[in-house]
C-alpha cells in the first residue's frame, strides 16, 4: 500500500467496492470508535480521523508515518502485532481492550478489518481508565438524549450561570436520511450510533448531547468542538459504508449561552425556541452555513444573533402580556338561516403587527402560550362581568398546549370561580395551531369546563391532519370549519362530499357547525346548502376592537 498525504487520504478514503459483511463490521466497530486509523501492511499509519491527542499527538500530522504498534504499551504490543497480522490476512477482529504507551498509559478498545480493496482499517475507542481485555463495545458506545431531555439540561445550565460559560453547538448532517436508505436498515442503525459517538467525543467539556431532529444534533459544552475531526470521521465512515455513494454534508454553528440582563425564564425559553426550530429547520432559523465536509465554518454570528433576538422577543412578549398591552377585537358569528348573531369570537391584536398568528405561534414555540391564553381570558371575563346581560356570548381561543398544562387549567378554574353566572356568556375554542400530545389531559380539561356550563368549539377543522381524530376524541358543542378548507370544498367535489359528511356527523351528534371566511352571499348560501349551521366572515362583520390595551 502506497502511503500518501493525510489530506489526500481523507478525501480519497476507501475507493472501490466493499461487500456487505465488511460494511456491517465497519459500522459496528465505528459505533464505539473515537478514532479511525488506516495503516499499511508494515503497521505504519497513513490516515487518521478523530481526536489524535489521545494517541499522544497534538495534531494528526504528528502521527502520520508512525508505527501503530509503537503507540501500544509493551505488555500489549505482541497481542496487537498478532491481531494486525490476522487483520492483514483478511480476518475481522472484534474489539478488545489494550493499553497505550502514549497518552498517559490510558486504555483503548481496539479492533479492525481489511476492506476488499486491501486497506487495513483500525477502530479505537479511548478511555481515561483501565479497561480489561475483551471489554464489550456497548460499554463505550455513546447514546444521545431525546430533544426534550436535551432542552431541559440546556435550560437548567443556563439558569445556573449567567456568565456565558456554556455553549450550544448545532450540527446538521445533510443527506443522512437518503444515505441510510442506501445502506439498509441494519447499517442505518449502526450508522446513527457511530455518528452519535463522533458527535460526543469531538467536543471538550460536553455535558449533554442530543438528537433533536433527522440528521440534526445538539451539543451543550464548555470547551471547543473539534469540527474538523468530526467532519473527517463522518466522511470516513460514509466512504467505508458506501464507497460509491455521495458525501454526507456536515455544517455546524455555535452560540454562547450568555443571558446577559435577561431573566432566567426568558433566556431558557429562547433556548427552547432555538432547539425546537432547529429540529425542523424552521423558517425562523438561519440555515447553518458550511457547504460540505471539508468547508470552512461560518454562520455562528448569524445563529447567535437569532438566539439573542429570540430572547429579546420572549422578554417583550412576556412584558406585553403582563401589562395587558394588547387589544381584543370581537367578530360576530351568525346563524346562516336567520342571520341572527349567536356569539362573537375574541381575537387578540398586538401593537406594531399586522397579524396575530405569528405572535401566537411564537408564544406556543417558547412556552408562553398559557400566559397568553390566560391574559386574554382575564380581559374578556372582566368585560363580560361588567357588560349588560343582553351582551352576546364571547368565544375565547385556547391552545391545546395550554389545556395540556395542569397549572393553566388550575389558574383558569380559579379565574372563573367568582363568575359562575358567565357560563352561558363565555365559550372556548380549542385551536389546532399546535399538535396535541396529551389527549386525555386535554379531554379532561374540556369536559371539566363543559360540566360547569361552558361550551366548547373545536376550531380549525380541516387545517391539519389530526382534525378528524380530535373530532372523534373530544365531545364538543361546536365545530368550526377552517376557512381555506371550506373554500376548497366549495370548488372541489371530493372536498365538498367530505364536508357534507362532517356536517352530517355533527348534526347526528348534536354538534353545531360554523364556516369561516364567508365574504359573499354566494359563500353563505353554498355553505348553508352543505348543512353548515353558523357562519363567520366579513359578510357579517369585520373584527372590531372592543377592549383597548390597558
């Protein structure tokens, strides 16, 4: 085997085909590996990917050309030379524990194989303590936290320190899903475990690592992240598993978790928002820069600016809610047959914005939606308590995330307790802007309020994939058809048939249906022909501010 420069070896790793058995071993061994080393038949190192400091070198270049057995403790050198000979003959060596001569005598788990193209590949997992021979791979395989657990630890650390000690690094591996499909189910599982290991071992002071989305990872750490080694390891693994496949493209960005003058809660909510948005690469998050495995990093300032802006926005929204610095507009809902106003919907309006939808979505994303819903309820309840008895009933929107929160339900119950006479004047609408994950808790909250006389409406029906599931799961008094779905039904026979079925289902079960976005008489008559009971839209009245900001 002809040695070559490290950069060239990294770029041209593992040419030629590799059979499935070797691929499986490569993936399994790399799952536990800190370093991937390629040697020639004499034992000389020609390529290395991973944290080389553990082998006694400060840089990869310092180790290229060294004899690998010379790095092993004398007591284990004969064992390693024997294993290398077996690898050279084509045998795959399962990981065993050996000691290192360099790196302070630390132990390592060592294994390797020869690829069909003739290259000899070693896998090493470093450890700071002695490990007996034959230590299983599972002892050193690194797992990743789920997103929720990772967020909690990040928020806890942020609350504990305001000096910006901790950093949050986002790692995106583009093309991971397609790559997993190419290498099969078993290879895909070991690939993810191998990536997890590399994410963890290439950072200093790592306190938490999480898989927060498809091909998206997060690191909470205090020291630097060796992004170069991480890139090299991911690329080497990809080439070993699928030499003819495309490269995995990796990019990162790091933000300092310095909350400055922000409160603990506001800064923690900004972390929550950043992680959630990055998990789905939401429209609000700047894309991570870095064209590929070998590209230079950039985008840290962009992402850091996003975090700071999100934290400030959280603080401003919370202050707006606490001060009641928002308006509430009422829009009438009428009986389509008689055109009589049956009740109104309360709609929050914020200064300096054209639509409240973005603000409401942000409140859900950062965990302020319960405060938001409670603030609107407080304003409307006070208004109804002081209004004349003939004032039309008012419906207030509640997020599913609020109703999942037992503290919100308890606070709303306390707020309603002195106003039992408003049961006929106050309604609630369950919005579908956020997916409900705790169905039983939400249903308990809905039925508890209905038992007290407060009617409930299932809002946004047809806007999301869970609409029919919610309709079957929650006993409610009204169902409001999403405006866009309703208009599509007026122009599409298939959707129209489905809407007629929904209206029939509701009618049979004593549920009143409401159509949104009715702007013309033609709309009103068309919905009425589909057996829709009530209507809401500009034809009957635009939202009008009734409660000005305090």
